[in-house]
């Protein structure tokens, strides 16, 4: 299957573009990250261009879930170094200290949602047997397969930095050099 990836920094966004931004892109935009991470600037410029062009941005519950869960686990891993924070994530989630983390995550999730139109992945109409068969090959994340199916079904361009989307048959906008090669 031919790769259809374009460099996001060079892409001329248009009002009729319909985009699905992956959780990793939202994480670069609104999640905790290293101040020197060049991907933050690339995807921030891209979002500014998307918004200026009035392109449509869609989001699915899988993406929100991945964003929230990854954010919570990263904050937990950073806080483990403090005394009294358990290594077990679920134990941490039940501590009073988690409340402020949850407030931060909720605020950043609202920032994500402010730019998006919700879309349904069509779970009831997915060919689950096909997805499970594809997953059994061992080279795909199950949620990724659902997102690919969503992009195909709705003719969405997929904005991601995840190298796992190589050769999946969807148009990808990215700064990931491995996807562009």
C-alpha cells in the first residue's frame, strides 16, 4: 500500500480540510512536555494554520481517552519521585494529590475540545472480526486500527506523529520523518 504522508509544516490548510488529530498531537499541544521538544513548535504552528484556514477538526472518544490516560500516567510517573506517592497508578488515583492532577487534565481536555467537533467512530458498524484479524498480526495497536477505519469511512486526513500509521491507506499530515520517508 502506497504511503500518503505529507509534511505538516508545508501543508497548505484549506477550509474544506477535514482533520482528525491523534492523541499524540494533542499531547504536544496541551499536555506536559519537555520545553526543548521541537515537535511542540511544529504542531503548534500547524494548529494555528488549521484554525486560520477554518479547517474542520474532529475528535473521537478514543482520542480523548488516550489523551487523558496518557496525561494522568505521565503526571504519576513524574510524581513517584515524591515521598508518599505510590508506584501503583490506581493507588495514586485514589489519593487526594490526584485531585489537582485531574483538575489540570480536565482543563487541558477542555482546551482540546474547544477546537473540535465530536465524531463517532461507528463502533456498531465496525467490522470487528477484520480489526481483530488485523490486530492478530502483532504490528498494530487496536485503537489505531479503529482510527484508521474512521479516517477511511469519513474521508478524514489524519494528523499524527505516530510511526505506526505508515502504509495504512489514509492521508497523513505529520512532522515525523519516518512517516515521510
